[in-house]
């Protein structure tokens, strides 16, 4: 028996290539809360990946030739359809991904916000006329769509990681092929269904499902028609894709791993800091690349912070994401649980104290207790690696300089957070943190209005805001002489 959503129209079990449903539904998609089957999708490989790119290539010129207003209208209809189907999409997402329904609804809103924003932005992708160096010539700068965009996305945000890439790409006139994570392909296919209904011509938006990510990734990075490879996922895979793309000098946009520091200074509003730490740490069971991974607390407020944090954590409710009042679903897989256990075991063996949780949850499966560990130090694995689970490791520090040094002592540079009230400190610390994004007195930073992205080994390129279209346009300079 399958636990599908109630609307079968949104429950596609085939890939979507060139406006057609392709492949046989063989690969199971399971609910991480129950292990039950949610649906099946095809196991396509290199051949279908190339077919999808060919289709996107054929669709490119006509799509780019539409007026911005025409593309905008289709995107806007897609946005309206996503919002109109929010409940169905959220339920499907919770079933295949595990996050609580309230968070799934939030993600659908977030995912839709990119479609809305870039539907509007489509009309404002303008070029320049520049002062000339010759009286008989003029300098014009065009911003033209780059061409076919191939994307690979992860399972932690099954909808938003796709729309954040495709909405700006489609808005400027690119066409798009995505390979979603095989843990969560059904949300991607439901989005394709709605894209078709919104009126995207065939070949403009394609979804390829398949188990052999490496084979599909090779085609995406080597096919001559692909102009931009956009990836969100691990740093390890990002490096593989970047080196593969180098052979064809393809542009790559990479949103990779993080190891976010969350710093609480003595002058912080402590209740606000605890609230921020809770959302930043435990959202999506700690499975986001911007989740607080290392919590540094200044010695003057260390004990008080730990007490308040532990109390807040005791109020979290673990269970199936579809149950009322649940704030913590299961982790995505048992491997994810094993990584959390490895990090915890390492910390405890080196002297960290468990203040809350610390083990698998009584519900079994991939459920894990929301955990707080104190007295964590820089030599423990949690200080260096991304845990991607519901464990809050709390470190003590003494001075502002020390906090900055600890925070920057990582090859990652995605998000950082800190809580302070002193205005001088706010500027000093914000400027010294080597991160693409800094949340100051806030544990939540994501919005379609701001440029999301990292520095160092967390990647490059920005998604969201006006900057989000930059990856998908080429600059062309025209010198018009003989005037
Ligand atoms: P995560 O830890 O989030 O699963 P991954 O980087 O392994 O991070 O996965 C993110 C996406 O990258 C998924 O869609 C996955 O299938 C894909 N992927 C994994 N390995 C490769 C590879 N060698 N080439 C291309 N894509 C890959």
C-alpha cells in the first residue's frame, strides 16, 4: 500500500522530459518516519540525461525569444498553482522527507517565493549604455540568457533548492534540467506537473530521476549544450562536479556544506539567543547547511545559556511529521543517525557532557533525541565537520578575539550567527567573520530577497535577490561604430 497524497494528479511516478512522462516507476521512495512506500520513480541514466539536455537545447531559442513579460506571466501562474496546492505539496514532502508538516508548509511558501520574485525580476534584467571612447561609436552591454542549465539538488529542501535555481534561470530565458535527490524526487515531479499546467512549453523544465547520480552528473558537466551547472549538496560532490566542468569551461554555481558558528556574547539578550539557537539548530532536525553547528558562548553567560537551552530542548516533540504538535521528525536515513552518533561519541570520549538527549529515540527507525552537549572543545570532530543532525555542541570562550578565531577555524564559510547588543562589537565581529552570510541577533536568515551563498569551500555564486540572475546571464558587449 502506498501513502500518497490525496490528489493523484500531483503524484507523478515517472520522470518529466520534453513535456512527456518517461520511464517505469521502479525505485521506491519511502517515508523515513514509517519506512512505508510513498511512491516509485524511474531509474534513468546517462542516456535520458542527455535526452533531457537535448530537449532543453531545442526549447532554448523559442523560450529566450519570448518577451520578459510572457515568461513572467507563466512563472506567475506557476507561483499561483504552487500556493493553491500548498497542502498537497506539503503533505507529499513530509511523507518523503520527514520534516514536520508545519515546516513543509513553510518550505512550500519559501519555494514559491522564489518563483514570485523572479517572475517580477524577469522584466528588470536590463543592460547598459556606456560612455564611449570614440565619437563615431557607441558601447552597449546586453545581458542574455546563458543557455541550458543543469542542476543537481539535495533532499533536505526538496522544493526550495529547485525553485531557487530554476526560477531565475527560467525568468531570464534559460531552459532547465534537474536531477533531484532520490530520497525526495516526488516533490520535484509534483512541481513539474504544476509547471506544465502553468504553461511552460515542453523542454523548458525537465526532471530526470535516477540512482546513478555520478553518471547523470557526468553528462550534466560534459554535454556541450550545458552552459551552467548549478549544484547544492556536499562539498565532496561539489568538487567532483567543478573539476568535471573544467574540461568544458562550464560555469558552476555551488552551494556546498557549512559549519555554522553561533556565537553568544556576554552582552547578548540571552532569551533571544536561546530562541535563535533553537530555530537555527533544530529546524529540519538539524539537517540544513545553515544550521548552527558550533555554539560558542562567552564565559559570563555560559551556565545561564546552557540552562535555558536545555529547558527549551526538553519542550521539543519528536514524532512523525504528520502528527499534530510534532517539531522533530526522523532523520533522513540510518546513515545520518550513525554520523550523529559518531560525532557525539567522539565528543563524549574527549570530555564533553551530555545535558539533554544523547541517543536514538525510543520511536526507533531514524528518530534521534534532540541533544545538547556542553564543554565541547576545538579538538573534537563536531568542531570541524558538519553534523547535520539534532545535536547542539556548546563551547565556552573568553574574549571576542578568541570567538572570531574559533569561528573562522574551518574550511567552510556559509552562514554564521552571533548575538550581541554593543554596536561596535556588532560591526567588528560581522566584518571579521569569513562567511557569506551573517545573522546578527537572528537565527533565521533565509529569504528570497537576500543573496544566499558561501565563501571558501562552501561554494560560490548567490541564489535569491537581484544577484540570483547573475549566474544565468552572459554579458555581451557591442561596439556600434560608423555613426
Ligand atoms: P547529501 O549529503 O545532501 O546527500 P550529496 O552531495 O551526496 O549530499 O547529494 C546531493 C545531490 O548530489 C544528490 O542529488 C545526489 O544524488 C547527487 N550526487 C551524489 N554524488 C554525485 C556525483 N558523483 N555526481 C553528481 N551528483 C551526485
